[in-house]
């Protein structure tokens, strides 16, 4: 009985001289993904091939340029999260069927083989990869809160050994073809032009019964992994690494370690069952749901799908930045210049003195040095990238940049002057951007004769690591310039979020009320280490006081002042803020101590600062603060401000807001976002808690009008399906 | 420019050149896509950057489709880059050229002798144990004695003379004393140091970061010595001819790293684009003479240049002449102004005419600033034009002597 073919086939099969080629070519898509319908078809194809007496060897290939198989279909996975173990089980059956084929199988990998794609390749007996940069092999599932579900936890350790498998699964980071060859993940690494020939050659050898010898794992690996003590050390190290990276909040890595350990022995069927059960548990949980949802938000942001929320942006064409300039070299300017050089965009750093320019060069080179020491770039690449950067102390050296980013001191008069100076040196289509974090774009635009080409582009510090850029149009900014700035941010590997020109823009506007409230808690007698512990426990990468140390207490105070002036009493900084910023020797990490004393990588609480914190009026209210209050007061201040920002249309929607806080402030991703968290708490409970605090602690907690209307309409922040 | 072995010692020639080209292009305002070719002069072409002009063009961020060629006329390489471009423009083989010169004398390598290379090859080829042992045993310690490529490069293979000895020849021929040479050298330092101080080199020198770690920006040339005294110069021993010599390290040009670049186009092209040029190249000439008298090259080349262009020494309002050696410049000075010399060597009846020391090398020369051999030619042209402008004068001559027995002379006109 013939299996009925789907209408449009995802697989083309041809058999020639006993060698079958199975070419994966998902119709109507740029990439191959494994979804249920595809797996069904694949299952049928494999069954037919397995029964075909003529087939002596099978090549598995992709017709998509730069992609072998990108993985499972996340959209489908998100939709059937509660039946994930079923879907995984089906996938496992297909992979098992491939593994059980009665003839040799070769995966021919030219492009990304990720997640289910790599698992498909692992089910083949041989793997050949092209040495193209686009070829990458990885299992990124744990970064999405799930685990490899098509047999990856069973087959990968058997292919590359325990420690390499754990590293790949736990970090989710893919490897290139050369590395894959070295670790035994692939059996050959060849130039694209010869890949097909090499595959045919291998097929011929295999059908002739003369298989090539496989690479053996390095002796050191065989020794360590070949005995129970070595293995125990590996597993213990893996667990330790996972715990140090926010472990408890993210169940997937722990599950993955347990699976790899258990699946080392026992039958394949048992291993598969364990794997599919685990993925079922994880996919149905909130962490995976949130992480996958954030993944989609990022993808939307990258495609600028939120443009629709900003009038005029939709229609404007995209444009390439082929030359850039940064005004103000310094550490920040140097690192922004680094971003351009990394993206191979020539950039000029201009400052008023060559000493300052030198600092910029050093700052940029420092980032490369770090990358170099991690083996990510070699000296030749660093040399070429550094050649993208040049210095200048006059405007003549700028050439004709398409984008100029001003990063001089945060002083309105200075910025206005510099912006007006450079404006005259730029082409009419060039974009002028300020990297201000706290000053008004509208006001700066007033100093310019071409305000339509001007906007804010706020990089977060340090710009080489922080993935967010706030794009802040002024009142007269041409949508085409906004679009150009978004494209530029993307070209630099950043996620752009368009925010309105309100003081603090979006992220700082939400972050400061949170930090203010934390300082208030300390004023009232909470120990700052306790506050840090609780909020770090909530999932923030660092507690608020550690964060203040990183920002610098003087900078924090300055931003708090600006926001106070803008938003009135609810943004009034606690009195301690002023006292803290007054101690010039304790301004945070940059002075060696703030709330903590920093010695190398260690940080110990700074007992001196306790006196400063408690010296004000709020001190000794006596009431022992409950952990619940310590958690909720700062977070709800943030939620409340977010509600106001949404209502003012300071940002186009809750998804953008959530993503911005995750990328810009480190809001814990597994919680899905601030507003997702608020939704989970429930609008009524949020409002009621705020009302209670409003009563007890002051009007800054007065619930935002949007909350009231949401409760009235029975809505949530995140309404609609996602 | 920086003395060899100092701030640019870890900045290879291709990196230096790339920075110069990038700045020249950025400051010209010409869109990089419109450049037709890059031509760079370089003498000791680094092993890691064959056809260094191409490496420089790419590192400078110029579009990949722009071709590049490296030219070599020894010390005149930086002029050859300019005149080659000029000829191409006149012949219609392109409209916009980037020309320049570069040299990293810090990075001229020591070479293993050929014997060592032969031995290494024998080792590599030996497959069996006895063969390997045999090859190993054929090793001799002398095989490791390096050849100093810098010295080899500065030695003329035909006459067998190192450049300093050709200067000694001229000192003898024209009876130029040690004191005269030292005084000339001191004047060069004083002029150059004053120029660095009063800022008359501003706009000509682009500060650049020193590779590889970018911990400093090199803002100024570091060759000139403000307090150069005659006593200090007198204490130096003759370097080339230890017994009877007069040429010392102090009255010779310095061994230096540096790079320079210009953008060239036809006059009407510049006019159409509304670009204000630095100046014009009116004519040029290269001439040859005995390798052992190479220092007189400027006189021979100037003679040919004048004959060809109709210009005369009296038209020249400012001269930039390379100071390879004090003896060599002083010899030229005499030869320019000698009827006898003109009759005997140039085949003309009367002398070319005297150089005015007051209108020659006003900001010093290679004795103070250094002589990155491949680069100097370009620097002389740039500096001559800028000095003409500064003096509000019109016609200038940039000239230098070339190892191997040549001279170059460029007739320039300020814009």
C-alpha cells in the first residue's frame, strides 16, 4: 500500500547507482524547519527508502542556501506546548527509523544545522560539513527553556563525548565546521564546491564496504570519560556552571544534565522516553513559554515588525550605513566605534584632543583583546577590524558619514554646540544621532537647522555587551531617518526599540523608580544586602545596589533628579540618594567602593555606607520590612510607571516594553517580561497592592489610570494571543 | 614619521600606509568609489605584504574593486607613485588616483643566508633516517649568520658601495669638510624643531595610533633635536669610512618609519568637482648617473627637467631637496652653481643656477625628520607645495637623489 503523498512535497528523492539523495526543500520557506507535517512526510519517505532494495546508501541534503535544517518549528511548538512530548516522540521515531536504516546514511551539511536539524544529522551514521561561515552546528534548545527532543541528549554524547556534549547542550552555542571536525561531530569538513563530490566519494566507499577510519577522540578525553570518577567530575562541574548562571530559575539545563547522565546507559527506547517526558514537562512550564515568547519578540524587533506602530515608518525604504562617525571618543565613544568596526563599517572617532581619541582607540582595542584572548578572533582579523577606526580632532577628518553618533558629555549646552557644528559637515541624507541617556532630544533638535535628520540613539553601557538601543525620534524626525537608525542598530547587532522622547526614554524611566524605591527600603531599615539578595533571587542578574554601583551613584543621582523634575513628586529621589552621591570616594565600582567594596572580582558589603543610608528622616521606622514588601515595592513602582508609559504611548506596546527591559535592564527573561509578570499577578492584585502602599507609604504608589481601566474592561497588559 | 625602532616599531608598513591613505581620501572629500587606482611607493617590500599597495588600499577601507600597484624607484618611489599616476591621467588611463609612499625601516628583516635555506630544504626532503642524519650533520653554525636586509638594501650592488660611501665620494670630489656637513645637519635640526613648535607642519602631519595596542597616539615626528649642538655632532665617529671619513650618523638622514599619501586628478576634473587643490605637478624628470656619485642625482634630473619644461632655476621660488647626506646636498649646491660642472657633466654651457639656502628646506629635511625611503618622495612634494603656499609663492622644485645612481626632479606649482 502506497503512502499518500502530501500535496506539495518537502522532500525530493532520487536514486542513482544505488545512492539515494534525500533533499529537504520546504516549499515556500527560506529555511528548512521540522514541523509535524514535515516529520510525517519524512517518516513515509524513510519507510519507502528502507524497503527499497535498490538503495545502498542515503545522502541527506538541503536545498536551502546557508541552511541545512534550522530546527523544530518554534511556532508550532509554542502552539502545542502541552503536547510537546507527543510531538517529540514522533520526531524521535523518525530519527530512530533513520538510524535503523539497513544501509549507510550520510548527512551533507552546508549551512546551519541547529536543534532538530543537528539531531537529524546525528541520526545519520556519517556527517560531512562544508567549511562555509554559514555552517554552524548546535543544540540551542536550553536557551529557550527546553531540551533537545529528537534524541539529541542520547546521540550527541555518544558522538562527541560527555563534556563536549554537555557544553553544547548547556550553552546552546553552536560550533563551526572546523571545530565540529575536531570534536568528532562531523567526519569531514570540505569546501562547499567539493562537498557533493566528497559525499559521493564517501558513499562509494561505504557501498563498496570500505568505510574510512573514524577519527578517535583525543586520548585525554578517552581517559577522563572512560572512568566513573572522571565522569562524576564532569557532571559535577556542569551542575556547578549551571547553578552559577541563574540555575534555579531555569529548569532546562538541570534536566539536560540529568538526561545525559541517565541516557548514557540503558536502552534507546528508555532514553527516548525519558527525553520526551522531560521536554513535555519543560515545554508546558512557564519558563519555556516565556523564553520562546521573548525569542519571537526579538525576531519581530529584528524584522522591525513593530514599525507599523510608528506612523510613516512602514513605507520608508531601508538604507545601508557605509560610513559612520562618533563624536566624543572616550570609553563609551570608543566602544560604539568598536561596534561599527566589528560590523566592518568605517568609523571616525572625533574628539577635541588626541589624548581623548587615544582613549577611544584603547577602549575599542580592549574589546578586541578580550575577544582575542577567548580565541574568537585572530590577530589578523583584529588588525583589519581596527583599521575600520580612525581618529580626528577636526571635522575635516570625518569624510562624509551616513550616520553620526554624538557621545560627548551629558551637558545640554555642549551637546547642542557639537551637534550644530557637525550638522553643517554632513550630507543632506545623513542621520545625526545623540547617545544621550537623560537629555531631551526635542530640546537638542531646537539647536539644529535640520531637525528632521536628528534623533536619539541610546546605547546601553557597555555598548559592546548590551543588546538594546533605544531609538528616540524628536517631534520633527523624518520617519526615513528613524528607519535608518533602526537599520543601523540592527547592522551593529543590536535590537532597536523605538521610544518616545520622554525623560529617561523608556528603560531608565522605569528603572529609576525601582532603584529609588530600593534606596527607600534601605533608608527604612532594610539591609541593602538583603534587598539585593531578594531581588537577585527574583532573577535580576544583580541586585539593585550592585546595579547602582555599576551605574555610579553620582550618575544615578543625576538621572533621578532629571526624572524628578519631569515626572513630579512620584519620582522624587529618596534623601539618601543625595547623601550617597556626596561621598566622592564611594561612588560605586569606578571608585573601588560604593555599596560594596570591590577587590578584583570580589565584592564585600561596605559597612561604612550603612550609616549614610540610615541617617535620614525615614530611618528607624522600625517596622521590619517583609520580604514580600522588599520584592513588591520596587517592582510595582516599575509596573505602575510602565502602565503610565504605555498610556502615554511612550512605547508602542507591552511587547516592546517587556523586551526593552529585558535587554536594557536585565529584567529576568524567564519571567517573560515586567508586564507579563504583572499579568500573572493579576491587574486587580497589582492595583490593590499599589493602593495599599499608596495608603501606607505615600502617593508615589497611586495606581496608574491605565490599571483602573484595564480592570474595568477585564483586560491584561498582554492581550491577544502569542 | 618616527625614528626606526621607536613608536612605530610594531606598526608594519601596510598599517602605516593604510592610515595615510585613509586620511588623504577622507580629507579630499572624494567618494572612495570614484578612485581609479592606488599607487604606492615602497622600497623594502615586506614579505607579509607582497604588492603592499593592494594591502594598503584594502586596509584603508577602499572598495575592493579598486586596483593597486606598488612602484619601486628606490628613494624616489614616493615620487614615482605620483608621476606614474600623472602619466596615467594624461594618457587617459583613469581620472582619480591615490598615490603615496610608505616605509617601515624598523621592520626590515634579518635574512637567513641562502646556505641555511638549502640546508632546511635538505632536511625537509630527507625521508629516511640515514638521509635525515646526513642532512642534520651537514649543518654549519655560519648558516645562522643573518644578512641585515637594511644594509643590503642600502648598498648599491653595481658599485658595491653602501650609500654613505657614495656621500664620502662627493665630500672628496667637492671638498666638503666634516664641519660644513655638521653645520648643515645642525641647521636641519634647528629648522625642523622650530617647525614642529610653531605649528607650520600642522595639517601636513596626521596623528595616528601606534600599533599593536593603541596605548599612544603619535602626534609629531620624533626625529628633530631641538638642542642639536656642533659638539655633539663632532663627537660622532665616521660611520662608513672609519679612517678618513667625514660622513657620520649625525650628518646623514635618519632611518625612519613613515607614510604619506595624496589624491591626484586632472586640473579640469578638480575644477568640475569644485575642489581646491594643494597644487599642480607641471613637469618632472628622472635622470641617471654613475652609481658611486648618486648624490648628485638632483642636479642631473633638474638639468633634464629644465631642458624639457623650459623652466629655469631663476623661476624656482622654493626648493625641497632630500637630505640623504649633508655632504650630498652641499655637493649638489655647488654643482647647481658651477659652470664647469655643467659643461663637464651636463653637457650644457652654463650652470643651472644657485639654490637659495633661505628658500630651501625651510623646515629642515631628512637629517632631522628622517628618510623612510619609500615615503620621502611623496613628503617632499606635499611639503614643497605647502611651503610655497605659506610663502605665497608659486613655483617650486622637489628633488632627490636615488640609490643606484639616479635623480628625480618635480616641477610644482602652488594652487
